């Protein structure tokens, strides 16, 4: 523990507060986290999903920023009627940060890591109760507008969320189509459209493997398994048996 504390900046644990807001759906927690990031100078550590639809957004920063972010997040969650609870911890003990499943993200923040935007597009989320309704909603969204199905998220309690990307207009049209299809097949639980997601928000969202660039194997022109053709071995003659002709030079003497 002492080594872990020394590896971080001195004031990181002392002056950095922890804020948590919990909701009853994944689209609601993403929208809540987006508002928390845009309302104050905090870092989004990530989400904790404990089953039965309960999701918690975790932010870190100065005490004033964290309080403002949690307040904004709480108001946002209540607007969607999905708020459960919230808490602000002014100076969390280092042991708390080590045990919670947020250590790797804290390390990136402490080291000043840069987060690149994945696509610079709007995000649409449609959450259903039941997997068939989510699949049907995703298919309807893809067929109704120019959007891409980025990934899906399961949070327990039979709740699963389809996540799409595209322009704001296309995402809005697609989400509406997904809502109707989800209600036709099963049960619609929540929806969310985020027009301009911040970099840190995008880094916390799941991404399907098909969106990740895979390194292709290199085809070498030479096939290693093929045997090289055998070459004829030449026998060199014995140098001691080769006759050598020595040419004698004649010298003439001139008198002056």
C-alpha cells in the first residue's frame, strides 16, 4: 500500500474527491455522466454495474467540482425518473481507491493520459427488457437511418442496451424507430441521445470488436517450408599436382 501511495502525486489522494451517482438504467447513467462532465471540471473514472439494472457513474476531481457534478448528475437522473442515490467523498482513503475496480483508470488520469475521440459522432442508446427486443430495435435503427451499431451493454435484470453512432439527425431518427420496434416486440425501458459526447465519455463506452482495427498477417514471398534445390558440388584439383611454368627473364649489360 505504501508503494502504491508513493507512485501517485502527493496531493492526488488528499485533494481529490470522489463522486458517485446511481441510476436504474444504462442510458440514464450515460446521460448523467455526460452532464457531470460538462457541468464541472471532473474526470469520469467509469461505471460500476451491480446487477438488476443498477448502474453507478464515478467521477473524481476537486471537492467543489465534484459537488457541482454530482448535483447536476442527480438532477439529470431525476428528470429521467431513474435516480437511486448519490454521494460525495471529500478525501477518500487510498485503500478505497485500490480496492474499487477503478485503479487502472485512476492511473491513466494521474499520468495525464490523452484520450482520443473514437468517431466524433452522436451516440444513441435504446434499452429494452429482454434480448430479442434489443436485437429487433438495433435492426430497426440500422434500417431507418445512416447509423452504425457500435455495441450493446447488459446490466442485469433482463436489461440490455443497443448503442449506435452517427450524425445527430440520423441518430435521432434511428432511436425513434428503435423505440417503436422495442415496444412492438417486448418492453422499452429507456432511451438516450447524446449529440456531442466528450472524449472521456466515449472512452468508457463499450466498442464492438469489428470497430477495432485488427493487424493483418503479412504474406512473405518465400515459403519457408519448401526445400531448397540441391546444387552440384564441384571438386577442386589438388594445388600441389598442378605444374607451374616459370618464365626466366634475360638481362643485358650495356657499357658506357
